[in-house]
C-alpha cells in the first residue's frame, strides 16, 4: 500500500497490508514532517482488521493515537480502498 499523504497536511500514514491465517490486517504508522525530520505520532502502529466481504475496517489497536488522527486515517482509508 505504501505511504498515504494527507492533502494540505504535513501528516502521512505508512500503511501495509498483512495476511495472517486468511485474515487481512492493515498496519499504519502515522508520521508528521517537521522541517526535514519525520516524527512518529504514535508509539505503536494503528491496526485494523479488514472484512474481505464488505471492505470495512475494524479498529484493533489505536497505537496510542489521538481520536482525531484515527478519524482522519479512517476517512482517508475509505477513500483509497
């Protein structure tokens, strides 16, 4: 999947799909640019389980992200997937 940049924002999400025992997971690591430096916005990746039939995401772990970041990521993922 790769890095998803948010329009008019210095934030981006490095997202990767992983399949474990027939279940698809999406792991995203939110980062923000501060000058030339990329700063992680969470201690751990944000994890979603992807329902193959409906394409919906179920939040498994927020990785310590604030609710605004989770909503931003969820909205963006629905647009791209």
